[in-house]
């Protein structure tokens, strides 16, 4: 529009203000692609039909667990030939499966290893589509695992405290939810040390509940051991007095001769006490093992010192002890060890689901990528890990960043330990072959937890350095719907700006299943228009929301520069007949609509 004096001249050209304003993301039409139908294993037919839309990248959707096995190898070969013939690029969306080994029954290493083998199979088969390049193979970070729910803290740098925290017992793999709970104690203080009235109560956050859970688990374990030891000591104390004369005259290796029946009965009681002590020692070993597995580096140093003391003391007992005094010496050693281990901080037996899932999924992705590298070397497929819908575990930018970094470390460890690569070479390969897919529709669903555009942008900023691939779908932040961009409230422009150069270069796959389902048409033009994509792949204009301006004939003027409608409405031939029917004239009315995305063209 242009202003002149006290009136406004409206722009009558195509793509004007009357169209929906495009995002102007600088994404080119050539950088965007479509998916195949995830229900159809005839991928040759699917790729051929999607090519008619004009896109230059197709993603094979093998998202169901058995789809990759339903695609014949001949189909893979034919799609590869079609790719070479047409110059398009292809990628693969692998099966959406659990990668952590967490099942309804708890954690299972066998289940995790099974998922790892399925991912390796998918990577190997994807290589058939592009044997000379590095095809991108996309996998969800995890599947179906509930994640932590966060409550938003206004103007806070972090996303805030947990509203509902899902924790995992690292031994059993069982999940447990922790939520804020009000407690009433005789004496309660707030964060500033001020007394809290009893009737008001003290609200414990899930983070505090987690700390208390680990503390109580640790204290209960030690208390149980001390209870058994107390029983052993009571039995021994009853036997010591009758056996006291023998303790001074009996030497190691001597045959024991009892002077009275009471001494013989006391000796049997002492043997019973020794059985109790063996159980105590066994329980102590189990607790020590648990502490060593799940403690941090600092606490492990304390545990090492306990081990050194134990070895030293046991040598002394073996040298000095005999059948009669051995139980007493062993009891003293256990007393000392229990006192020492009480000085160790409670181990993190229960941890947040995100931490545990990252530990396990990083093994899956790191191991699978390394196996692929060993087989294909420089042409190995790229494993791109995608954020699932917000609300599930490993779905935020922070989660995905941590998983990518951990998966790369696992790859490096495998490569170095096996002697295949030096550490520096392994790190380069890991960075090349393991990255992230950012699904903009999935992250938009954090709105369910009360978050806003700026929070979505922050999560995007965290993952940007690790980006390999982008999935485009729009929704309104509450349901996992998939619409073309511009039809929901995903802050697309800001997301693409934060993804920067890597986002510009990455392939952006349009996932709009619900548009296909309900409106029965390809979502390509709608997405290109909303993204502000230029029609030409080299990035120059015009843009897709101006495409209808090309529909002139030979006598229609000079196209976008001087369209024929300009002469009809403002030139010497102006007449009522030239007006559209909406204004009382005879010219055919607009063919678009307010919801067409192209205004009233």
C-alpha cells in the first residue's frame, strides 16, 4: 500500500497485503521435501507420485516397526535409480521404537539391545538408497516414555522447577512419579529460615522429594544391616563368658577341647552367630556395590579407602584369628566399615527419567552408528535423532542436545577402544555422523505446560549447533496435529532464525498428515507460501504467494509489472463492466477466498 495525502492507494498486484503475510524464512523451495505415505510399502510408487509436486527431496516414512521389513530390496534399488535419474535427494525416517530399554515391566538391557539391532538394520537398508553418499536416517530419541512436566517460572532463565518428575530406580528400572506434596512437621522453615505455621504446611517440590527418596533408601539399607549385626552381637555376647577360658589357652590350629557341656553349647551358639555375620557381610557387600555403582567420583574415592582398610584388616584377622575369636574380630571389622560407609553421601539410586534414558539411548545410537561406520566408512549414513512430541522423555532442546553429545561420546569410546581410530579422528566422525532432527511441531507442544514462543525459541537455540535435519508441521500446541506451516501457531520465522545457517542448509521435510487426510491435497504450495519460499531453487524471487500473478495470457499486459487489471480499473477503458460482480460490475469475481492463504486474488 502507498499513502498519498489523506487517502491510501491499495496494491492490486498478486502477493499483496491481502495475502497472508509469509514468514520470509529465506528457505528455498529446493531445500524442502515431502514424505511418503507411512502406510504404503510401495515406495517407488510413492516417490514417483510425490515428485509431481515439484519437490526435490523425498523422505521414506518407515515409521511403523515392521514397515522397513515390508519394503522389498528391489524397491530400494529402483528408488535409487529414480533418484539418480531425476537428481532428487532421499532420506529415511526409521521406525519409531523405544531406544532406552525401558518397558512397562521396568528396564531391560535385552530390550535395549533388540532396539539397537533394529536401528542397525534400518541404517544398513537405508544405505541401499544412496551407496555413495551420507543419507540421513532419522530416529526418535525415545518412544512412549513419560517425561518430566515443568512449571513455568516468569522471567527465569531456566524452564523452572518440575511440576511432576518421573524417576527411575536404576537397579530395577521401575518408574515412579513424584509430585509436589504438602507436609506437616512439628517444626517447619521456609527458604529464608522463617518458621512456617503448622496449619499452612510445607510444600515439598519433586526435586526435594527425589533427594529424600534417595536418602531414605540409603538409610534403610544401612539400618537393616545394623539390625542383623545387632542380633549376631547379642548371640555372641551370650557365648563369650563360657568360652573366655578357652580364648586364652586356644591357639590357631589347635583342636578344641571343651571342659563343660555349657562351653560346647556356647560354641554352637558362636557358630550360629557367625552365620548371622556372613549374612551381614553379604548385605554390606551389596550396599557397597550399590554405592560404588551410583555414586559420584568424590564419593567413590571414599569407598576406595574403605576397601583398602577392609583388605588390610582382613589380612590381620586371617593371621591372628582362630575358630573361637574369628567371629568377634569380624564383628569389629564390620562395625568399623559400617561407620565409614555412613560417611558416604547417599548414592543416586533414583534419578530423573531424562538422565537415565539419555544414558541408555546414547548406547543404542552410539553403538549403531559405530557399527555402520565400520561397514561403510566414508559413505556411512548419518544418524539424526529427533525430538518426539513435547511431554514425552527426551523431547526438549536440552534433552536432545545431551543425547547427541552422549551418543557421540559412545561412538568415540567404541572407536578408540577397538583401535579403529584415534580420539581426534573419532570425534570428527562422530560429529559428522550423529546429529539432531528438530521437529518444530513437536516442540510447539510445550505450550500444554504453559510455555510460550520465547520458551520454544530457547529450546531451539540449544539444539541449533547439532542440527542435521528439520521436520515441518504446524499445530496449536496441544494436540499432535500435522498441518502445513502457517496454519497453526508454531513460531516458524523465529525458529528458522535461531537455526541459522545450519537450518538454512538442512533439508526441511513437510509432515502434514492431517492435511492429506482431511483436505486430500499436497501441502506443498501452502507450505511454500507460508515459508516465503522463492519459486526458484537458487533463492531468487518471485515467491510462491505471488505465483498466481503468472497466470496471464499474451494480451494481458506486462505480467506482474503492468497486469491487465491495471488498465481495466484505472485506464481509459474503465467502465462498470470492468468492475467485479462483488461491486456491481460484470467481471468474474475472485477465485480465492479468505482462507485460501492467497487472499482475494
